[in-house]
């Protein structure tokens, strides 16, 4: 939506912006973007009414001037169409370019109005999602819409712990239950706070621990009292709550510290907290991840009193800050697997179960690539995995295609160890995966697994193979071609571009402009389209950008062909300048060790041999070129 401005400087108050509004309307109508788009001879479609504001639940609503009322498209984007600012008596009127249903947004411009009243979408909604559209039709081209803004609420009080100590490392916030702008504040040194601009109608008003140590449970205000459960409060217009005291309870918590052999904390170590399922007898993992230790090596996990837990760590998450070393997996207490791990239990509310896990080194840390699978998982079609760029080169890579069904563990597909795999009829109903493993002497091995789709299931398709069109040389534009996607995605499609395996953010569209620095490099385009419940579409193609050619003459050698004399290589003019030149002198066809300067002093070993020089030119985005001089006369 447009940022609200005062009536005097709103864009539609100026002549030029009026012209642009008319042009935009013409474009929208011609594109058929509105339901019931009307021909040029149709009636004028108008929204009008009076804007009022209500300071309290019992107050009489009064007219509000300088308030924006705008119409927006009736879709997820809620794109701006037209609008107007209210006059001093609250009245407004504006036209839209076509009949149809619109979402309407009302908000104050600035000053006391914006500090007092909350903006709203029609039907008292805080965001465009879920707001009820308002229509203008050929039968009723004028619709009266009288929005009424509600005043913000406020709250004051104090935040303490159960010992009565003031808490300051917390946030007090109010967020509209339907989404929208959040209001927040922090207590002072004595725990006192005042929270203003609480959105009216329905809001979640809460206090949350922000110490980073998970010390306290969050607490909510239900409109009359503080409660521990996630609860929305009904917020009357302009209500003022005072002496609201939040008393936060200690969090019942597992707190582990992960360290290296020297006792230093390790950040970004992956972990899985297992909890015993009393009903099934199984140890269940979390439905989220990856979970990692924080910058202080801390792991926090909320516990329920009396429940059984186990904790296992595995240093296989490579998405944080780069690290020199990797560490061996371990479960508490110093056991290799979950089955033999020590059971952890909190016996009282507010208990913190604390311990340290010291990990052994596994080796240096690889820099793994990000594998990507493209192609079709349907029987008879080809899937290809691109391993991404692994380092430090060289890294030995191995491939294994796998499959799973209904959430079962991945099973290797016999013989499927190449970068490509062609699913068979036996794979129908299975999810297909590609596993890429990297190994290097002295480094901890690593593998990554990427989903390729479900074989035999309906999927998003493209009408043509995924290719890159255009001349791959600097200054030219590459264009992705895959024909038509079916079904067409609701958003995008958005493309990812890579240069030598590294993401390049010059474009997220179908085209990519090549520059001189791309010469000699591999440029890759990828497209991932998801439209649940269909299986996704994954496309990839690559081209190598051509390098330009250097120009150079044949070098010559000046000087006397006699032992003790100095020979000089004359390279001539290389271009386009500047070009970096390197030299190597030869005795016959054998390179002379250490003779890499532009000059060379003849020695006794050269007597009776012919001498020549090789000049090598290098320049970014150009092909390296080597030229040889003619041989000298035999050295006397």
C-alpha cells in the first residue's frame, strides 16, 4: 500500500500524478485485471462516504479529516488502485477504473490522528488478509462506505520474576491477531513499562524473555488478567489498562554447553532433543530443524516435568560461520548413539537440567557445495544432481541415489551411484533422493541429501526442455527458456543464477546480463517451482562464457650471442593494454631454471646452444597467450 501522506502532498493531488493514475487505470482495464472490467462507455465507479473516529467504546464517533481511504486489488498482493484523503468534515470520494470487488484501507496521515487511531482494512481487519471486499457494479456503480477508526489502547505496569525482582531483559508487545503492525516496549531499570499504540479489536499482548538464556516463560494478557497460555485479548477502543503486573515463571529447561577438547564453546553444532512417547514407546524427534548451538555453544530445550529426554549432537550443519575444524558426533553422556544415551528428566517446575558435552575432533572442515537435483522423477525420465562447488579442491565426491516411502528411512537404490538416475516403474510412489558425499585426507567427511520428487505423482511441468539462450560472451544477455509452466505459479517464477557455482544476485529473473568478469566462467540458471500438492519442478542449465583473445606480435631477442653478454626479450605491444607479461628463457628446447626475467646473462653452459624466450600474457576475461621468439645464433 502507498505510504500515507497529508492531503496537500498526496500524489493524486498533483496534475502529473493524476495523469499517471489515469494511465494506470487504462492499463489495468485493458489487461483485464479487474472482475467485470467495463468498456470505455461504462459508468463511473465511485466509492464515497464519511470517515469517523471513536476515542472510547462509549464515545460518540466524530468526523476525521486528512484520512486516507484507498481501494486495493482483491487478491493476496492487495495492490494499490485508487484512493482519496478525507475533507475536514470526514467526507471522501474517489473513482476506480472498473467494476469489481476491492479491499479498502483507511489510515490517518500524520500528527495527532495517526498517534490516536489505528489504520484498518474493511471489516475491522488489521491486515488485508481476511478483509471482506467491497464491490461496485454496473447495477450499483456508487458504493457508500463509512469507515470508523478505533483509538489505540495503552497499558502500564511492571514485570518481575516470582521473587519480586524487576526484569528488564524482556519485551512487552502487542500484535494484531490478524497480522499487522506490532507495538512493543521494554521496562525501565525497576521493571516498569508503558505500552502505547495497542491495536484495537483483537490483539496478542505478551511479555517475553529476551535475555538469550531462556530464563522465563512468556505470559499473556487476556483483557482482564495475565495468563500463561497463548491468548488473544479483546481490546476496546481507547482503553487504558493500568497496574498490570506480569510475574514471569522460571522456564523448565534442558541447558547444554557444547565445547571442544580445550573447553572452548562451539557454535552451530547440530542437535536433536529426543522425547519419549509414552503412548508408542518410541523416542520422537522435533518436527523442525536444523537446530544448532548458539554463539556461546549453548543448547536450550523446554522440558515438561516428568517427561524423559535424550540429547544427541552432530557437527554436520555447515550453514553458520565457517570453522576450521569439525567434531565427532556424540549423545549425552559420552555415548555414540541415542539407544545408549542417558535419560534426562526435570522433576520440578522451573528446574534447569545443566551439563556440558565435550566433543572430540573429527578433522578439518570441508566447504561443501549445495547439491541440486533437476529433471523429472517420472519413470523413464532422467534426474541429474549438481553437487555444487566443494572445497578446498580437490574433494573426492561420491553419489548414491536413494528412495523412501511414507516417511520411512532412506534406502540406497542398488547400482545408482552416478550423477544421473532414471527412475523405473518400481520407484512409483517413492520419494527419490540424491546423496552427495565429499571426502579429503585430513578432513571430516560430509554428505548432503537433496529431494528429487515423488516418482509417479502428478507434478508441475514445463512444455520445453530447460535451456539457456543467447551468445555467452561479455556484453550479451542470456535468457532462460522452458516454455510454459503448467500450472502457472501464483508467484514468480523466480530464477537463481550462479557463476562458477557461487550465487550471483544480479538477477532473479529470466535474463542475465554478462559482464567482462564472467569470461571463462560457467554460468548456471536454476528454477524451482512449488505448487502443493503437486510435485515441484526443478530446472537447470549451464553455459561457459567465452573469453576474449589477446593480440601480440612475435617477441624478439636483442643482444650479442656470446658468453657473458646480456640478452633482452623485446615483447612488442600486447593488447588490449594493460597485459601482464611473464618470461621464460630456453637453451635449445629446455627451460633454463630461474631464468624468468626480461633479461638473461649468457653463461658457459650456453656455449654452442641457441637461446630463445617465451613471453606469456595474462589478463582478466582474456585467454592466456604464450608466444616464442626465434632462436638466436649459436652462443660463442
